[in-house]
C-alpha cells in the first residue's frame, strides 16, 4: 500500500496574506494599459482564486490537497 501524503494546511493568517498579495497584484495589473495574453490569463485565475478565498469556509484556514487523477480511489 502506498502512503497517503500529508496535506498542507494554511492558517487564517496565511489565507489573509494570500488575499492581500492577490489584491495587490490585481491592482498593479489594473493600472497597466496593455497586458499580454499570459498576464490576462493569470489575472483571470487570480480573480477566481480570490473569489474562492472570500468564502467564509476559509476564514479559519484550509487544508490543501493535490487533485486526484481520474480513476484513483
């Protein structure tokens, strides 16, 4: 049997730090007139991540797990 890797945990302070950093980067990109396609894609992903972290379920932290490949139990 293979061992299950331990999941990483982010506490409330780390979640707040991530939201702060994300908002800071989004404001930098908002003031930049022309973004590359890669930067636009990153900005969209960052917006989705911030929206996810705004959920009250993450107020006290969260556990991070790698997604399972299809077919894994």
